[in-house]
């Protein structure tokens, strides 16, 4: 079982000035930084695509 499968929550942190664009459907701007805690099942290819976009923008994804 992976961390994603065990986790009940995920913490997504974006540094100041980060912009995350996911498939031109959702864009998140973080001019002063952002921390988001999402609850529920976040696993699979769609979630990993979003998490990869966060990482490319300089953010972090932590399973908690």
C-alpha cells in the first residue's frame, strides 16, 4: 500500500508567486503563498497529475 492509499489527508503548499495550471481547466495563483489541506481519497492518475503540476510550480505535496 502506498502513502497515497494510506493517507486520509494531503497538504499542498505553494510558495509565494507560484502559479499552477492544470490542463487549462483550473489555475491557482498564490501571490502570497498558499497551504491547502484536502481530506478524502486523493489517489490515481488524475491526482498525481495535479500533484505533479504543484511540484513543477515549486510547491510540495505531503500525505498526512
